[in-house]
C-alpha cells in the first residue's frame, strides 16, 4: 500500500503551557480545520500515534532528562486536587502540565510509527501533526518548547531497528535545531542540513560544527528567493552526495512572512518548492521515503496554509 500517512493523537492537544503561549493546542486545530476545508484530509492515511518505547527515547536522550519531565508532569497531576499549580517551569518559555509527558510520548511515538510505516512500505511518506515539538530538545536538556527530540528519535530508530546506513535530517524551522545538532553531531550515519535566522533563539550559531552538519544562518528579512538559492547551492549537493535512504524533516513553518516569532519572509509557495526538492532527493536515493514532523509555526492561518502546501507535495496532489 502506498500513500501519505498522517499521524496524530488527541493527547497532543492536552499539553498546554498557559494562556497566550504561542505553542498552543490551537495549532493542531488550525491544521485540522484546513484539511477539512480543503478536502485534503480525505486523501491522507490517518493513524493514531502510539506512545514511544523508552528504548527508542534512550537512543537520543539521557535517562535523567526523561525521568525529570515525567516526574514534573506527575507532580502537577498529583497536586491539582490539593490546589497545586497547573504548570511547572523548565525554563521561562517551557512549561509542563499534567499531560505533557504523555503528549511528548505520543509525539515521539508518531515519528517512530511513521518511520516504521514508511520503511516497511505501508506508506510512501508521512507527516506527524504532533506537539510538543522537538528540535530544541538536547540529549540532556529540555528547552525551547521541546521535551523529546522527535526527529532524532526517528532517525536513530531507522538506523538501529531497520538497519539503514544513511539518514538525512532536514530542518527548515526559523530557529536553529540545536537539540538535534547536539544529539547527532559527529554521527556519520546522519547528515543534518538546515537554515535558520541568526541572531535568534537559541543563539547557538557560533557553536563548532561537526562534519555531518550543514546548518546555515541567514539574517532577518531573508526572503524566499535567497532561501531557494541556498537550498540549491548548499543543501542539494550535500544531500545527493550523501544519498540518504530516508529523509526525516523538522517541518517548522515559523519562517513564514506572517509569523511573529521570526523575521524571515517565506510563503506557502516556498514550502511547496522546498518540499519538491526534498521529494526529488528522496525519489532518487531513498525510494521516496520521507517522514516529516511538525516543529514551529505560530501564526495559525499561515501555519495551516503552509502545512497544506507541504502535504500536497508529499501526497502528490
């Protein structure tokens, strides 16, 4: 069976970091509404995301990190009946509620299940409409709205459980995927390519880069034509030379012109174009196999339109 998978879970909407927080449950509602409005959802193979197994998480993360997030989430749940706080902070931007741990397990589980479905031939490619996002989650630290690094978990699962030799991670979020870089740096089985606005959170562009990393900083107000040139000049030669057997995408849509968390100028047409370039790489080297995981994107309408553009290319519609 071939087609485009769509993995999500209701608990991904229950993780909530408080009123006014940009990484909000309504992000998934906006995507779902767009799929219904356009009819695109009828063309997708919908699946409920399972929880990730701890063995998959431990390939990417320190056990103490996992235990701390789980404990904080349980602490909130246990204290609610006694009038305790509904949220506990990991950092000023990253908060845990009673559902955070299980939402994060389902988000990572979506990435693993999508990888299994794509690599066994059940699906051609897949998109994981999940939250919390993951690409700022380092091996030993949760930060930047992220608790478990979904794309790193998926890539390492593909290498370990499916015997792949080469997996590419592509990150087009407006923010540097510092957590993914922390986990996969110097792992020659993985090539990570990305662009990101600099200077901008997490302010990590000056860190020394390992040879398997091609994460390119761009200044504020960079628009689509310059990003396309960067992809053609830098990403595509490295990706073709690496010849990945699977592409895993950190699909952040906060580089959109309308998104206020960054100052880049991408449009839906740019996400369409980038996705087409990645499909061509996957078709040539990876039997078309792509697993895409939602990261950022905080202007709800722009997010929904951009995900639609991304999905239409994946589903060849």
